[in-house]
C-alpha cells in the first residue's frame, strides 16, 4: 500500500521534468568580440580638467555564453554570447562595467557603479531613443568637447538621466578615452 503513493510521486517527478532544448543561439561577430580592447589587467592614466592625474584599472575582457530560459518552468533555452570588462577609478569611487551582448538588439553599453551602490546607477547606451539596427562598426562617429577631438569613437549617453556623467567616449583601440561630467569636469585618457 505504501509503494503505490511512492511510485506515483516518483513517476510524477520523472515525467514532470523536461530535457533542456537550445532553441536559439546568438553569437557575436569577430568585430564585436574584440570591441573591448582590454585583454589584460591594465593601469590607465587619465588627467582631469585641473591637470590632476587619476589612475584607473581595467580587468581583462571575458566572454561568456549566457543560457536564458523562456520562463522558470521552461525547458527552452536561448544562448547569448556576451563580452565584458570593468574599468575602476578608485580615487573618484567610480566603476564602469562595459559589455557587448549578442542579444537581439546587439547591445553595447556601459553601466556605472560606486562603492555605495547595490545596483547600477546609470545606463549608458549609444542611443537611448531607439534600437539602432546597424552593425556596431557602422556606428562610430567623431566627438569634440573641451578643445579635444576624437575620431572613430563611440559616444555613450546616460539613458536614465540620473548621472553626474554626461558622455563616455570609447575607442575600439584604446577603450574609454574621455568622460565628460554634467558640471563641466572631464577625464581624458593620457596619450
């Protein structure tokens, strides 16, 4: 008599589980994989608008495949490749989390974090208004501010409008090159 309920529970557990099925896999192309130039931990020296040097430390970029389920009980999985790195300015308590993902919108973004934060404070994107349906290599532009000119760069803007940072200028060859703040300050990567 006791075997019947136990057998029923065992059959239910076995039949209630499904085998994971990978339905979609989104990968980055070679350009997107290499867009973050930090391949090793590097010290980056920036100079602010007062001539004070500020040190930043980058982490080596890492590449992962993120397996996402359609829902908590779903067996359908979508694999999405992501490459990321961080750039930490200890002296000014700022960390930039840089990532590019092969998600449907091919997001390339930078999030900011301070030691007091438990979640990202600002989300910087190439476009806050709409998803830009063009390859990342076609989105490079020129940027000028504070008598500095940059060519072949990405210009990130704050999409949450709650940051003290106005723009982040990013180069495929050098990474973060220039950060402008809403109060007129800036940080520029030394040559």
